[in-house]
């Protein structure tokens, strides 16, 4: 039997793969909870098994195309929306300057375009908002969390609610797209409906439970370049 014929026969005799998701690099089966890689060329997320994820935590692995999404959550107890400590309250002035039409948004630095991108979740998916570099610097860019942000794989997740101080959490980028997916799944009508609101509250409760606060004396320096890892800025 020729090699070609043997390969064709093998396709019909091979056992079917087990159900469920598989690593998008090596094909290994994945558990329901698994890690992700950012494909910096296609601007997309890929599901990965632990060995593949570990491989791409090294700077420059795979010529920088894939980057492992880390698993750190950080908050700054002293955060205010303009980064100067002058707004307090809900920080409505700073939020208005960002020109985000809803009270949720996430920001990350796109290394390929060499700029920050702003997105807000909506029932139609993730919507990009124009973000002027000067506005970013004035409102968020000088905050300690922004100084720790890793390109492509981490984001600043902001939430502004009426009569409450705006919150900002440094999160893995895949968490932001999870929020987008949740809203697309549950949102109904003009205000989202009770189910969507409850789901969003559950989501932010989980984020808050995982977030570690920065120490009061920790500096903002330490944002990692492409492939690197920034320090936690004094997080315990």
C-alpha cells in the first residue's frame, strides 16, 4: 500500500476526537477553564493548553506573534478618573472627556499600531471608540495602573456608575472579551433587562474578588515592553 493510500485510509479508521474545545496550537483537549494566547498578527484570542501557554510566556517566543495572556488582577485604591486626585466622586468630567457613551469601557495598548485602543461592550459586540492620545494621557495615562499595563495582553477595565466613584482594574485581556460576550448573550431592550444587569454584577464581583490592591507607595514605572512582564508595582 502506498503512503498516500495509507494516509487516506487512516482518516476513516482514526478514532474521533473527544468532545469539547481543543488547544488551537497543538490540538490537545482543553478543560472548560483554560488559558489564552493573543495572536498579535490577527488581533485575536486563541485557546491554549498549559504547555503551549507556558511556551509563549518567554519574551520573543514564536518571533513575537503569540503572547500568553497573564492572570493578574490589580486595583489602585487611590485611583481617580483624571489621575490627579482632583475629581473624586463619580469622575464624570473625566469620563465625558473619554467620549465613551456607556458606563463600561476597556483600554489596552496595541503594539502593532503603537497606540492605545478604547472599546466599550454593547449588545452588538465590542465597539471601538476614538481615543485621542492627549486625552488618554490627561485622564488615565498617568495613573499607576496604566504604568503597569502590558501591551496586547492586559487591559484597564473601567466602570462608571451614577453617584459612585469610577473603578479601574487591570485585568487579562480575555476577561474584557468575556464581558462583551456576556452582554451579547443576555442584553435585552434599552436597559439590558434584569438578567443582564445581574450577570454584569456577578462578573464584576468575581473580578473584584481576584484583584489585589497596589500599595500606597508603589510607583507606576515598570510597564513591560512586547513579550515582557511588568512587576506588580508593590502588590502583595
